[in-house]
C-alpha cells in the first residue's frame, strides 16, 4: 500500500507492475507511464472498492477517484475529499453527485 500512496504523491500516474508482474515499480517519469489511469488503476482491484484505502488515496491525489469502484464514486464523503484535493475530480464522481452544490469546486 505504501508504494501505491507514494505513486499517488508523484502525481498518480507513475506506477505500474514490472514486466514479470512480481513487483510494483514507481517509474522515473510520467512519460514512462504509457497506460491510462492513476496508481489505483494498476493496483489489485479489491483496493479500488475499499473505502478506507480509497479515502487515503484521494487525499493524496484527488484524481484517484477516476479509478475507484463505481460504488465508491457515488460515496459523497469520498467525492468531497477528492474534490478538496483537485476540483476536476468531480468529473469522475457518479452522475447523481455532479449537481450537488456542496461538491462544486468553488464551494469546497
């Protein structure tokens, strides 16, 4: 988990499994990350559904909300934390939350 959080601290997109799949590497530059998604995209899928893990993830890098499970994208508290970190994260929240006045970047 710590390596995932470190990757998120590094703008979220500098993380992937190595060629053998036996180790996670933080890559040296953003250009090395040739696949879409944040560090959460590359971690075991059960973590993207873990509310505690995802709360910590969006506190490091708000755009990690992009790779949260669909259920967590509808979690108002999680979305609020993501938007506090990065207002653009609201675009990845569940559609039902897009119009919530308290989640608008200018209000957070």
